[in-house]
C-alpha cells in the first residue's frame, strides 16, 4: 500500500480525534491533530487565536500548519472543522492523503459536544448552548459542499460509531485509496474554489454505495444519470403502475428514446394488491419472455408499491439484477426507495416475503409530486415529519414555518426539493450507519408500534400508512411525555404540526382492545415487553423497552376516544 496518510475531515465534535487515535493505533502510525500543532506553535489554542486575532488571521496560521503537516507520512491527520474550506489546504491534504469525511446530524453532534462538556474550546460553535444545533446547521450548510470532495464518506450517526468507522476507513483505504489518489483530475478538483457537485445524499452500507438525486426534472435527466452510473450499455426494464405511467411514462420513454437506450416496460394496476407473489410471477414471465439478462437494469417508476414489487423481482430474478428506484410519491422518496428493503405481501401479512436489495441509485423527481393525489401527498409527509422529530430540529423548524406552502395543492418545487433532499439524507444516514437494523435504525420506528396496529385494525383501508403513523406518533409522543422525556406543550405542538399537513391525530371509533391485541402480535415486541422509539426532545429519539403496559393501555384508550 503506497498511500500512507489518512486525513479526517468533518464538523467539530463529530469524532475526528477519537476515530483518528483509534486508526493510528491500528496502523501503528503517528496521529496528528492540526489543532494541537497550532496550539503548540502559537502557544494559543485555536479558540484563543480566533478570539484574539480574528478568524482570517487564524486561517492563515492554520493553512501554514497544514502545508507542513501534509508532507508527513505515515500519518493519520485530524483537521479542524474549517480547515477544508481553504483550497490550498484541500490540495495539500489531497497530495498524499486519503480523505475521509465523518458525518452525523447536527443534533447528534450537539449531543456529543454537550456530553463532552468542551464547548468552550469550540468558539465557532458559539456561546449560546441552546443555539448549538442552529450554529452547527449553518456550518454544515457552508462546509458540506466542500467536505463532499472527500474520497470516502463515513456515517457516524451511531452512538458507538468509532469501531465501525475505523473498519470502514481501513476497508476503503485498502480497496480504493491508491486508485483515488492516482486519478488525474482529483487534485484540480480539490484545489478548485468550487464546491463539489454531488447528489443530495449517498447511502454507503460498507458493502454497497449509491447516490440519491433529488430535484425537479430528474426524470428528463435520466440518460445523463445512467451515463454517470455507467449503466447505459444495457437494456432497461421499466416497471410502473397504471396511474403513474399515465402521468409520467412519456417523460421517461422520451428521455430513454432520445438517448438511444433500448428496453421494455410492464404496467401493473395501481394499489397495494399488486404487491403480491402472483404479480411478481407476472414480472418474472415478462422478463423471461424479453430475455432479460442478469446485467440488465430494472427501473421502478412509482410509489412504494412499485418500488417494493419491482425491487423484489429485481432482487430475485436471475438471483439479482441491478435496480434503480425512481420514486414518485413523497413516501417512496423519503422512505421506501431508500435502504434496500423490498417485499411482496401474503394473505397472512404485509411484506412477509422479501429481501435486502440495494438499488444502484435513487432518483427522485419532485415535479412528479404535482400529480400525486392529495391524500397520498399528505400521508407521505408523516414520515418526513417523523424524520424531523427524531433527528433534525432544523428540518422541524422548516416544516413548521412552511406548512401552508408545502401542504398547498401546488407546492413550490424549490422548497419541496430542499425538504425532500434533507429528509432523504436523514434516512440515508441512518441506513448507512446501521444497514442490518441492529441499532440506531430502530428509532425510525417512532410512531410505528401503535401506528402499525391502528393500520392493521383499520384493515389497511380506513387509514393509509402515513395517517396511521401520525396517530401512532401522537400516542408515542404522549408516552414520551408521561415518562417525563418531553413536555405536554411539545406533544401539542407535534399535533398542531401533523394537523397542518392534513394528518389525523386520533383514531376515534377504533376498538382499543383490537389495537392492543395487534400491538402484542407485532414483531417489535420482545419477551412480552413493548419496544418503543420515543422522543427525548426536538430531533432526539431513544429506544425504550421499559414502558409500563398500563401506561400503554391508557394512552391507546385516549387515542381512540379522540
Ligand atoms: N421498502 C420499504 O422500506 C418501505 C417503507 C415504507 C413503505 N413501504 C411500502 O410502500 C407502499 C406504500 O407506498 P406509497 O404510499 O407510495 O403507495 P403507492 O405506491 O400505492 O402509491 C400511492 C398511490 O399514488 C399513485 N401515485 C404514485 N405516485 C404518483 C404520481 N406521481 N402521480 C400520480 N399518482 C401517483 C399510485 O398509483 C397509487 O395509487 C406500501 O406497500 C409499503 O409497504 C416500503
Ligand atoms: Zn413507515
């Protein structure tokens, strides 16, 4: 291995020093923290330097220190959060270093900074502890486009992410570092003053890595995306449903035709009934008739039903074909299309036959949402609101402020793009941090323990999934309040928000005994104890297995009383 330097970048507080030390120990290389070197050289900490001399002079010192450190090999180098904004430093670090970007949400970083009690050493985060998340969000907005120049993205959302991060970095370094550093355009890209132009998010499970593009007009750009993915040299098999094909089939067909990409399409009836082994078999027959080959590409154009069905066929036909998700519903863009879970239903239950099959890309054209029926549109926002509640106080604020604009019949596409992009990034980060659902991914179940039961008791007709989740979140927020995790006002604010997006907050008229019985049958129950993802505050969730059954019963009874 000729690359003998690993560089860690990312926001202050994300864990660069901890990961850096652990890596250095594993490799037997020295560990260098640029902030420590600055402190030694100037006899003042970066914090004091910034306060004393101002940020610009500090950045000059920092750039000089980095120019020197970047020549040292072997070494693991952790950089100050702002160092990578300087084009000279980016280039210097890229010369010998394999650059790894450690990423977590603002609320997770804030929790770590607060737990570490060393806010004072991080002047750029500001004095006001309550504004920490907001300050981090500002920094994130400014820096992420440059951090995206990194060679490797390392999700750090899991509380004990250090070992996993070290493993990912070592794997990436062994597999990729040499090729990355040999790429002729890399240093120019690093040195350019332009931010990296990348997708809205990436999923990286450690095994598979794929982009999520979000924007208006993405379907028209499909051939360009296929070129970027190096997937133009094969036939495409487009699966969609009758409603979606009517609205958006032409856009896709024309884009593929113009680019000279050949293929075939199959349209299933709209609705959950198409997510069945029988329809999956129809797809197999069609693929066989069309002589689809293992390397050909399946495109799933539609909501979660098409994504799950076509994804399942792609996962199983010929033991797995490449798949691209083209989600057209809010729910599919934020949730179903990201994470690789694909399935069909059985009479005995939903999603009982399935697989993990990560797509090669998720391409979300938000302009398709204009034709989505109103109820489905609103329903999808339940999961967006959920992501904000469990992970992202900044997104929560946006959703509160923009409720009228986003829930109007004709939402502003730019705003919609930014909200869907942010929410997709949250799901991508969680899935990447925990691809096999062992840990942090469990917080995504917020609202779902009660929600699934309400959905089941309603026969999957009375309430759409997102509506049931909104009801479930209302119940689970009340549980959180009863356990002293959040205030009553918080619960009320959450209800106001859900209602602002046209979502229900009670299941009046539903039989409470049936809901409780359905909850006991749920797979989230462990040794007779309910497991709930609960809220600890705006943007923070925790999984609890110790919620008293009497309390659960009381809250469910309240919920169905309305
Ligand atoms: N795989 C996962 O991780 C995951 C996660 C959540 C949900 N799901 C699954 O997703 C499914 C629900 O997804 P959904 O809510 O998108 O349902 P859906 O696919 O049935 O779409 C809802 C309705 O809207 C129509 N539609 C979709 N996009 C449209 C558009 N742009 N214009 C006009 N009409 C449009 C569809 O034809 C359908 O009638 C469920 O089967 C659920 O199990 C999967
Ligand atoms: Zn859900």
